[in-house]
């Protein structure tokens, strides 16, 4: 095997593409990336599907391995918990973790993308912009590209190809034409709209900086994540149809009235609300599951191309970066035995991608509805108390997903067991002093095995 001579072509310079490219080039491969969009460092443009992202342990681990986290931490804002805004503008703060080390990090999607591209190019990755992959011959492995500016079509032998081309992947589109390719896509009846809360005149944030703000309203919600420039990136999640829905918000006055009445303490901070609302598209949210993710050691899907999930656990890119960690570790173990690496990659990741897809859908109900429920807040308190008493055994589901690298499938399974325990322990009581700790101990010791918590 002549690793140095081997070319790996990635389709997509979103978030996963450049991070994977960097890891591959660091291991001696020749890496080229084809991206359909212009270079965002030269052309001002929307950075893609969300303005900022919550980065947590799995993503940070991958960035640390790539030698990038120390630089990145300068451009993140730690969010210590959820700040809930009630319809009467009352605030309730709910910490995410057991202490201040357990935070999630708000980072600009564009800044992250640019930093990754610079790092990859700095180590020799060649990124070709405005090169759209229009197809691939999966048998011969040839890739078809079209220059977005010139219209020029070309076919090339890409070596190994990895589709990092997101939820509408062109490479996956080719795999779909194969017999026995499994594919499912499930859209939510909800859409999302990105909005902005500008900085105050003095440049400061208009709301508490170190929190993820949520306006939970049962069937819909608004969230806001802080940016380093003093703004907040907001996302409104709302049904497409029905009484409170995007279908109703068709005029400037309808939008203003909806925000004034439903989010009264956010509305005054959104002077350009209606203009923003109509300038920005309404996005759809989809869960995509498919298999196989690879073909004959020549072609692989990774990140959203293999497993798009809805954004309610803030794990899409954390999961994608964990994909990168996994495949790079397999390459370190097996060398460029691509068929084996791809097979073991899918074996390791598919079950976990499916689990986080399900957890993410489940978490939507929690965010838009349950976080406002006093019973839910009480259960959270009990969860934290159980974690303090049994740190190796009882780790809250949110923490397993967000602050550890426990496999998502394990988090899903243990989370279900723990949910049942919490129901049993919290039923009919309202004070933490009334928890039956002996019973809690018996349940935990009989049903949960110790966790490997190194992160
Ligand atoms: C509203 C919203 C909020 C989110 N919030 C979070 C969060 O807080 N935390 C989190 O971890 N995740 C979050 N996510 C998920 C996260 O954005 C995705 O998981 C992540 O962007 C996937 O990275 P990717 O590289 O696989 O795909 P993308 O980032 O979508 O990149 C794909 C790239 O491929 C390019 N491309 C596509 N087709 C072609 C083609 N045919 N030829 C060439 N290039 C092509 C695209 O232009 C793009 O640059 C959120 C998603 C949404 C929608």
C-alpha cells in the first residue's frame, strides 16, 4: 500500500468535509475536496442551514484530536443552562449539568467552517469551490463535476470518494439507484426560521449571555443562542400549517402581533423582525436513515449525508465530528484497507446514528413543552441528586449525550431505564426531601451497570 500516493476525494466542504480532510492529510493521503458553493471567505453569503451551533463534548474531542480546539475556544460562548422565558416574561434558569464544567458552546457556523477550511488547506488539502458533484458511477468510481460559474462538465477518477455533502447528498442519491439500498426520510410537520436579536448600542448582549434562551409554548418555541459579536441567533420552530403556524404569518403585521403576544420579552429586542422574517427562508427538518453507507471500499457517506437528524439535541455536527474521529481511528488501526475500514465504520456508527436520530425527535417535545412544566423541573432536580450520589451509575440522559462520549445507543437505552426509575421515584411527591433514597439505591444498583466516563 502506498499511502502517500493514494488520493481521497471528498464531496462537500461544509463542516465535516474539512475536518475529515485535515485528519486524512495528516495521515499522509492526498486529499481534494469539491464544494458546490463559492468560497465563503471571499463571497459574503449565508453560512448554511443554521447561523450558530451548540458544540459539545463529542465535537470538542474531535477538534482537540485535530489540534484545533485551543484556537476555537476563543470564538465560542459557553452556555451554562437553559433560560426559560414564560408567556408572562418570568425567567427560570435550569443548568445543563451538575457543575459549571458541563456547558455547551455556542459557535458561529461560518467561523467554524472557515477555521476548518483554513486548517485543512494549511496542511495541503486542495478545496475546489463552485464544483458541484452531479453524479457518480458507483461501479467504476468515476465522479462527475460541473463548474457552477463556467458550466464546464468533467469526469474524473477520484480515488476513494467520501460524500460529506449533507442531508441532500448527491452521492447518496446515486446509492439510492442501487438495488437493496435502504432509505427512509421523515419530515417534521414543523419548519424553522432563523432570526436575529441585535446587540445593544454598547455592543453587549440584550439578554443573559451565557445561556441558551427558550420561549417554550407547548406546540412551538423560539430559541436564542449568543454570538461573540453581541447578537443572538434565534430560531423559531413552528408548525407549517394550523392555527399557530407559518401558514398564518403572511403579513408584517401578523408576524409582529404573533411575536408581541407570544414572546413579549423578546419582541422589543427585534426591531427588524418582520423584514428578517420575510427575507429568510423557512427551513424543513428531516430525519434520514439509510444503509449501506459504503460501497466496495471506494465510496462512503459520512455526517448528514449518511444520517441527517433534527436539531433538538444540538448533536448533528457533534455526531458528524464523532464520525470523523471513528474513521480516523479505524485508519490508524487498519491502514488504507478501505473496505474493512468502511465496513467497521458503519458497524460502529449506524446503531448510534439511529439512536441520536430518535433522541433528537424526542427532545423536541421536551424543549418546546416539558421544560415549562414544574413536574419536569422537579424530575431534573432528582436526576442531578441521583447523579451526585451515584456518579458512575446514574448519569442523566442529557449529560450522557452532551457531556460524555458514551455511545448514543447506550444513552438511549439507559435513558429509558432511568426515565422509568424517575417516574417511580417522583410519582406523587413534590419535594426532594421526600425521595425514597433506599428505593432509589436498590433500583439503581439492580438495573444499571457502571459507566466508562472518560471523555
Ligand atoms: C436549524 C438547525 C440547527 C442546528 N443546530 C445544531 C447544533 O446546535 N449543534 C449541532 O451539533 N448540530 C446542529 N445542526 C446540525 C448541523 O448543522 C449538521 O449536522 C451539520 O451541518 C452537518 O455537517 P455536514 O458537513 O455533514 O453537512 P453540511 O454542513 O450540510 O455540509 C454539506 C456541504 O456539501 C456541499 N454540497 C452539497 N451538495 C453538493 C454537491 N452536489 N456537490 C458539491 N458540494 C455539495 C454543501 O454546499 C455544503 O457545504 C443544526 C441543523 C439545523 C438545520
